[in-house]
């Protein structure tokens, strides 16, 4: 992950104090029915919580992907969320 590109893109859009938290979980599920395996599932989920200050208001967004080509979309959503804050 090229965090420098994220930081530069945020600063160019007027976002300060950018914070990125990564969360992950792995869940294994096994179901039995009448003594036989009915289903077996392994889920590996990773999310990122991104927060930033835009014109004195904090915006945040949670995403499941942090690809560089998604930087504009993610930062636009963060700005929209910050602008929605009224108090």
C-alpha cells in the first residue's frame, strides 16, 4: 500500500489529520445435520476505516478495498460525510 499517495491526495483535497485503521477477521463455520457435514465455510474479511478533517468537520468512511485507483472515490465519500455534519 502506497500511503504517500493517499496522504498527498487527501492534502490536495483539503483533508487534514487523515487516520486509517485496518480491521480483519477470519471466521470458520461448520454445520452438521444428522451427523453429516451440511456446510463448511471459511470467511476472511478485511475492512479499513478512514477518518479525516475537512473544513473543521470530521468525515469517515469504511471500505473493503484500498486499491490506489479507488482513492478519489473514497476521499470524495469522506468529504461528503464531513459536509453532512451540521453540529
